[in-house]
């Protein structure tokens, strides 16, 4: 078969619209069959996507036939990719493997792919270059880097880029990408630490091979230094070597001599963390996230920062001071609220107050959507726009006014409840260490329910009258039996050591069941046929799972440290699952 014939037949295959069409096409002759097979990488069985056809033996036994709208991975030669219909790239399930980067590709169409594009050069079996969701790219060949950057505008949307290059290419590679992306990692082969003094690293992180770490730019990574690094000469060295986005300075547990630190030279810094630091701190204007823990500091220019998030825990500062109007997230612990002079005016969206004090009642901003209160004894007026509310050690719960827009509520250590709770339109309710939980007050609108660390639940817990789709119950040793509602889809039970019976006969929509450390449970009956995932861990007394082999949709079955469950390996109709034998 000539190359032209192969390309022609592969393109015909691209327009086949059903598994039956593919089956007929490959039966024409061996040439057609080879053309279809040349399109495929990483086979995926049909029954996962096309239930009406999975019982056809021809599709199940070969395990190599696929149809493009129904697969996760499509392997295709680059020459053929140029002739593909534009409709191909609008299907979200596609993951395309294209060999080589020397040919022109219609990148505008590739932008529509919402899965993965994998690049590699030549016939190498190891695929090192990956572009995930067109937001992350890894390149091992920089020959065509300049052409790609200049000609493909949508690549500017990439959030993360990793480039591997030779030491001699490092300067050129960095100069090409330093102004294009915010987060670029350049891995230099056979690099030495002196490279950091010869390469201009602007907006790039550079990583040498082996243990020679030169510089690593990572939005989630904090460079950590002790308090001596806050001296001006050391700050300048940090800036010249690392251009850090995130910095963390840690002192000793006992506050030392005061430090006068000027961080305004850190022109790239967006996140700063101080722990056990004492002194005067001048912040850079670029700072967006500021975390202060167990420190005694004086901040002179916080109003000039573009601050979005502030965390102050167990720290003292010369107050009052005002915060910038850009801040939307505030976490305060163990401080006096009145120390923030413009608290009422802040456009806060998320607010957390833990063990705070206030001389007067607190009025919250109308922009607030998420509120956490822990051990705050003063009155608080909550606006009706709050969606998420977390209350812990809040002693006046019986007199509390719940916002009308509330959809998620977490209560901790509540000793009494108000009937107003039942009138909320909650979707998510979590109860932690709450005594005498009145199930009758749970709103009928709740779909996700969790109860944790409760010693006062009834022995027989009947939840059949609710409309829960997801349930989590943990550290509730008094429960002996549970009945679940017909709407339940996901169940997670942990450390319910008195539990001996689970009634699932009415739970016909259940898809996930997880049991952890339920040491008294010996038998599991009536598992619904809808279950797709089972997980058992530390259920030492569990000896029998009845009719497990009758579950038609069970692709995942995991057991860990359940010594009395016999090891299983079931295979039928092309499906398989096994019990992991990780007993220790």
C-alpha cells in the first residue's frame, strides 16, 4: 500500500460515524483495515461510550477497533492532520497525537480541542512534549520555537511552559520567551550554577539537570529564608538570582531584634509570608497575597499595594491601620477587629474571623459571599447575600439569623439549633461535633450532607425521608444501622465502629460507596446494580459482599487492609476489575 493510498483511506475513515460503519470498512480488505489501525494509539473499548454496541463480539474481542467521536485518544500522522475536517477539532473528547513539528498545522482549529495535544519528533517511543488543554506546553526541541511563538497567536494563552534546551541555547531560548509568558520553566541540560550569573532571567525560572538547582519559578512554591535574609544587601541578591514570585521569611520562635526591611526592590513579588518576624516592613506595590503569623511588625505602605488577600494570625501590629480597597479576602485570628479602621468599607468576598474580639457589634460589607466565624462572642450582622457560612464554637446559634441566599452551611460544636434553620434553602450542610442534632430541622433542599465527630446520634439512623445525593459520616461510633434515601448517589462512611448494618435496598441511583474503618460490619447485601465504584479500607470484620459479580457497571473495586475479603478478579463482556492486595 502506497503512502498516498494510506492517507486517502485514513481520511475516509475520519468520516465514519458509527462503530458498525468502522466494522464494515475494515472488512473490505486488509488495506482498509491497516489504514484504520494506523490512525489509532492507546485503544479505548467501545462499551465505555456506546452502550448499545458493546455486546457485539467483534468489537469486544479485538479490542482495537475505535470510532473517533467515541474515543479518548486519536493518533494521527501529521500529513493526514492537514487534511482533516474542521469539525474534527470541535469534539471535546479528542486527544490527538501528532508526530513531528516540521509541517505546517492549522493551529486555529487545534485551539478548539479541549483535551490534549502531544508533540514528539521522530520515532521516539517516549513522548516528552505535551500540551495539555492548550494551557500547558512542554518542549524538548527548541529548533522551531521562534516560528511557533511568532506565528501562533493563541499560544500566548498558555499558563505554563516548560522548555528543555542545551546550555549553549539557554540565553537565546530565555530571550524568546521571557516577555511572552508569566510562568516559564527552562530546563538546561548539563547546566552549572554559574549560568545564573550569565543569563538574564526575566519572568523565567531556570532549572539545571541533576541536583544543580539554579532557579525554579512556580506560583505555588515559596522561597524560604531566615530573618537574616531581610537585610537590604541580601534582598538585592535574592532579587538578582531568583526574581521570586513568592517569598517566605521565618524567624525563631522567640522574636529577635527588630529588623528594618525594604522589600520594594522585589518588583516581581506577588506573595509574601512572614513567620516570627519583628520590625518595620516596606512592601512592594506588586504584592497581592500577604500572610503574617506570630509576628510583631509595622507596615508603613500597605495602602499602596495591590493587595487581594491578607492573613493575620497571632500577630501584633501598631493599629489602627486601613487596608487597600483592592482586598477581597481577609483572614484574621486572635486580634481586635477595631484595629482595622476601614473594615466596613472593604469590598470583601471571603472573610474568616477566628478568636477575634470586638467592642461593638460588627457590620459586614454587602459584597461578602463567604463567612467563617470561630469563637467570636460579639454580635454580627450578616448581609443576606452571604452564600457560604461556617460557624464554629458559636454560642448564640439559637438566636442566629441565617441569610436568605445561604446555600452552604458548616456548624461546629453547636449545642442548640434554631427552627429558622429548616427554612433555609441549603444545598450543602456539614455538622461537626454537634450535640443532639435535630434531624427534623434539616432543610429538605439539602443534597449534600455530612456529620462528623458526633457521640449523640441514634443507634438506628433513618435518612430515607431526605433528598440527599451525597452523604459523609465520620467518627460517629453510636450508629449501628443506617437507611439511605432513594436519591443517594455517593456514600462515604469512616470510623463508624459500631455500624453493623447498611440498608441500600432503596438506593437505586448509588454509584459510589466507600467504607473506611467500619470494624463491626461483617456483611454487605443488596448493593444496587448502578454502583460503579467500591472502596473498602480497614474493615477488618467484613467477610462477605453478596452478589458482587452481578454488578454490570463496576469498573473500580479497591480494598485495603480488609484481610477477610477474598481476592477477586472478574472479567466479563470486556470488563475487568480487581481487588488490590495491599494488606500490611
